[in-house]
């Protein structure tokens, strides 16, 4: 039996051509020269993470200086067993960050819902004014709050730091929740009302879950900003209300202590773990 080789080749030509084209495309992609954007991206990664790697490395250095003298855990021992003032400042920062971020999240979320849902004459002005703490230099906010507390004769301490941090955290939460509400489908609210849900049930069981990614993002942003703030805290802190940034600033005036390096490594690990957990939590909320 004779095979019609010509016919077979003719029938295979389209698929064969497509396969050849795909192979040539892959080769062309593989041979693509290293682009400028890739170079900039890698340089940015090195610029961002190389200091962290150096910090982690020197937290295990046996000596205080930059000269490597051997691997040691002495600075972690010093951190966990002999740094009472540092841990007091750390827990002050955690307390202020969580409480001020939580308060800012509640009021920022309610404010965003109110501005987004209700139409009133001063709506645009309210939105503009709410962004002022994000635009103004921190030193101006710090000085103005310090004068305000002095004017009402309020003793400087953890409470004044809490009020100050809540004030400048509000716009960040407001902005992130507003961004989420801009994509909100109001027909869902009408459907909930048609099914017999009252305003409270609709807000807690419909609005809040839909806005949860924006709420969580706003809370995390507020916590981060509060933890690292130095300028505003410096103006509104009183005796016995030292936060971690204030403690580190006062400590590095006499030289960078390796204990600070060890603390930074612990905070990096904690941040990575918290980010991983919250990422999974947001995935769970989105799937639900």
C-alpha cells in the first residue's frame, strides 16, 4: 500500500508551521537581551534589601564595631535579658500603635461610609480637609498639637501620644476605605433590605465584610505609621512615655548598639509572620 506522503505533509503543514513559530518565539524570548528595566528592578531590590541583610549579619557579630570577630548570640541575650528600658519603650509603642490604629479605623471607616453614602453640600470640603494631615509636614502637626495640649493644660504622656497618632492616622484609613467603597454595588444594600434586613444588620453583615480588605489595609497602614513615627511623638511625649523611636534616637547619639540590630531582626521576623497571617486572612475573607 502506497502512502500519500505529499498529502500527509500538506495536512501537517499548518500545525507544523504553528509549532515552528512557537519554537522560534520561545528562542527569541530566551535570547532577549537583558533590558534596562530589569537592571533597574534588580538594582532597586539590592538597594532595598542589602542594608537589611547587613543589619541581620551584624546582629550576630561578637564585637560592637563593624569588624567581624565571630558569630555570637550575645546581643540577643542582652536584648531579652538586660534591656528593660528598651522593652518598656517597645510595649509603649505597641500599645499606642494598636490603640490609635484601632480608634482611627473605627472612625475612619464610619466617616468614609457617611461621606460615600450621603450627599450633602460640604461633602467635597470634608474630603479635602480630611487629607490635610497627610499633606502637612509632620513638624507642623507636632508643633500645633503641642501648643493645643499646652493651651488646654493637658499633661503630656501616653494619652497625648495616643490622641496625636489617632489624628494623623485617620486620613489613611479614610482614604483606603473610600477607595473600597467607590467600587461598592449599592444594589446589594437594596437586596438586603428587600430580604428584611434592617440598617444595622445590613451594615454589619453586608457593608463591613465587603469593605474588610480596605479596613484591614487601613489598620495595618496606621499601625506601621504609628510604630515608626518620631517627629510628632517627640513634641507630644512626656516623662515616662518614651516610645521605641524616641529610645532608639536617644541611644544612637552615643553610637549604634548591636542590641538595636538584634531588636530590628526580631521586628523584621515579626512583621513577616504578621504579614503572612494577614494575607491568608484576607484570602479567607475574599473566598467567604
